[in-house]
C-alpha cells in the first residue's frame, strides 16, 4: 500500500512539473522569412551589398568583414562573431549591443520573431 502511495505521489509530481515547465520554442524559419521582408529594404539574402551588407553566410561571420561594405568603426572594432545568441541580442537592440553602429533600426522586441528571424538567417549559406 505504501508503494502505491509513493507511485501516486511521484505521478502527481510529474504532472505538476509538466504543467509548470517552460517548454522550448521550436524556431520557424518560414516565419522568419516573412519577418525578413522588413529587413530586405536594406539587406540582401546573398552577398550583394545594399544600404546594409549582404547577409548570406552571416552565421559564424565576424562583424564588419563583408568586402566592399563601408562599416562604422563601432561594428568593425566590435570583435563580434555573428552567432544565434548575439544576433538575437543585436536584433533586439542594435545600439545596446554595439553602441555607435549606423544601422537605423530600433529593434525587434518580440523574442519569438527574433528567434524565427535568426533561424531564417541561418539558412542563408
């Protein structure tokens, strides 16, 4: 009887843990592609430079290194390597992450939109 009570208590703990757990968010690159439409006014998805640098291959790239693009000293000297975590922070608040950069963008506040956008950017290889 005592073992049945323990099993019942264990099941109750599992149910409670499942109800209060913060499930991870599966990134949606297709949604990120839709979000990117606002970025496309300045950035290309290939190596072409526009108002902003081309974003093909951005994941793993050192900031300020696209040939032919005139970066701010802030970006060139940042030492940033564009990985998911830093891209997320930069997309949320570019001036907070790299003060003095020239990207005229206030930031993308919704965390899921940023995660999806970063997932899309990772497809640009």
